[in-house]
C-alpha cells in the first residue's frame, strides 16, 4: 500500500494528500497558472527553473500568485498597521489638544 503524504501546493499554498513525493501542484488549474506564469517571465524555462524562482520569491516572503496565502498575509499585516497607526495618530492628536488647553489656562486656575 502506498504511503500518503501531505504536501503544500507550490502555486496556491493549499495542502494536498499525495502518494508522489515529487508532486508540487495540487490541481490542473495550478499547473496551468504556474505554466503561464513561467512562460511569461522565463520563456522555455523548465518547471524546475520555475519552482526555483518561486523559492526565491518565497525567501522574500512573497509569491508570484497574488492569491497565495503569503500575499494575503501581507495584506492583513498592512491593514493592521494602517489601523494601528490611525489609533496612535488619534491618541496623539487628543493628547496634543489636551496639552494645548492646559497650557492656554491662565496662571493660578489649576
Ligand atoms: Zn494549488
């Protein structure tokens, strides 16, 4: 009986059950997308070259497939940073106006 292993699709990042250790893509759709991408940037390149290039992208925490989870992670991180910056800016402005009010009070009132 063949041993089933869990691998991650190199194109979409989905996990997949397979009996082939060499399997790298989960579906015909991913095969096609990977093939198109490879031919568009490295015409005539072998799949091996394409996977090597994906590894380079992944080393930089990115992926040529915009729907890959690693890219989604960047989006949520950047949304989070924007929201956090917004809160800090609001608090800073509030603090600045409080300080301004206190400084404009005449001597002896506080
Ligand atoms: Zn896939």
